């Protein structure tokens, strides 16, 4: 995956992404924040993301989305 650390994370975004296959959740996340995210589909599509609802900065949001999946940003 493409790391988000080092990016301006003080900007907050409103998220409403349900638990789903991690590849689909990451695509929705990328569209929401307007950033490209690269990931190996074969390692991501067989895992499920967490639901994220609310207002978060990038670092916090991706941590919530991927917590417990074995994936890291």
C-alpha cells in the first residue's frame, strides 16, 4: 500500500464507509480524500475493512478502516 504518513493530516474529512471488501473500501477512501492509493489487489481483496463514520484526519481514518485486517498504510 502507498503510505499516507507524512501527508498533511490536520485536514479532516467526513467519512461514511461501511464494512466491505478492503479493496472496495480503499477505493472509496481514496475518492473521498482525493488521493491515489496503490495496493496489491490479490493481498487486499480477500480481507474486510471496518466501518468508518464521522470526521477524521487521514492517519486516524485509515487506521480505523484497516484495524485488525493485517493491512497497514
